[in-house]
């Protein structure tokens, strides 16, 4: 299978060299924030507050849960601007200023926790097979120097206006799986996958059978075993703890999806 991906590099930000190569601990989340166009006049959910108003609530729950890395789906321009404002620019994001992918699906990280190393994307079919670029970013822990890949995806749903996307979802998932295996094989860095897969049990089956990844809900001390369409997966050296789904009133006002999140522990690099 041919993988369509583009590498993008930016000048490295130099810091004092870390004293160790791990372990690295942080908190990751995935959130489909319901694109602003859905709740704009004429949108299919126009009775709901605007994207900017809802993003204020989304930013509050992200800050409340102390998330360090977030994969966003349906993250439209006004929402990206509002998020940066509402979090006082504590986050950087890819593609953002780096370019190289479609920003409607973005990966955000706390600037005091991680630095950008490089960005890529994997191109998958979306509605009616139209191509979409899903972001992949390599982040480096400022504390430990360990690096981790984060991929964030949004695979096509079956909707009234865009039915019959099962084939496109399957192709998209296959391309994402192939790219994850490519990253693991060629770089050796752990990989975390976040996203709205628009599949429930089938998504877990495809990802865990197609790769060596596990679902965050299968980690230690999981507070939820509910299977939805929003997922977090990690390669074997990504240890999940305390996975949960926030379906609070604030989240329900912000979006039509839950916020899913988990603690992440990456053990120290093995000495060679």
C-alpha cells in the first residue's frame, strides 16, 4: 500500500540538554469540538451557541483536567483562535504556524512541557473519497529529552448528506495503521494515536490487530470501559493510567462528543 505523507521540518528550539532520557509523564486527550460551521446560521445545529462561545467551555475543561497534549477534530479557524486566547497562549499546535497539514484536525501541546521537532501528515479519503491530511507531530519532552509521535485523525462518518463511507473509513484506517508501523520501524519512538474514528468496537479491533498498539481504556485504573467513536491508542512503551470520558454538562454544552483523556507514562530509554 502506498502511503501519502509529507515531512515538514522547522528550526529546532535549543534548550539545556536534559539530564536523563525519561521516564516521561504527561496527560493526553482527544476532543471533537463540533466545528463552528455546524452552529453558525444555516448550520445543522444552529440552535447551539457559536463555536467561539463553545470553545471557551472546551478550554476550561482542558485546563481543568490539566491536559498536556490534545488531538482536536472539527477545529475550525475561529475555534483555534479562541482556544489560544482562552488558554493565554500556553499551547503550541501543529500544523499551526508550521504548516504541512489540514489544520481542521490539529494537535496542541503545552509549550512548557514539549517542543516541536518535526511534523508530517498522512493523507486519507474523507467524504466521497476526497483527500484529507491528518497531522502527525514529533514532540520532545523539555524535561527528559524523550521524543513521542502523536497522530490525530478524523475518519468520515455516514451522514444524511454524506452516506456510505464505510469503505472510506476502512481505507483511512488502513493507511493510518501503515503509517504508524512505518514510524515505529524507522524512528523507534513511541506513537500515540488520538481521534474520532467514527467506529466503535471495529476501530479498536482494526487498530489493535493491525498494530501493536493498545487502547487507553485498557490501561491501569481506567474509570470508563464505555466504547465510543473517540479513541486514544498507544504503542507498547506507552503506558496508560486513569483513562476517563468527560461527559459533564460543560462538555455537552461545548460539543456533541465527550472529551476522552488519560495519563501517559513512557519508561526511561534503555541504556545501550
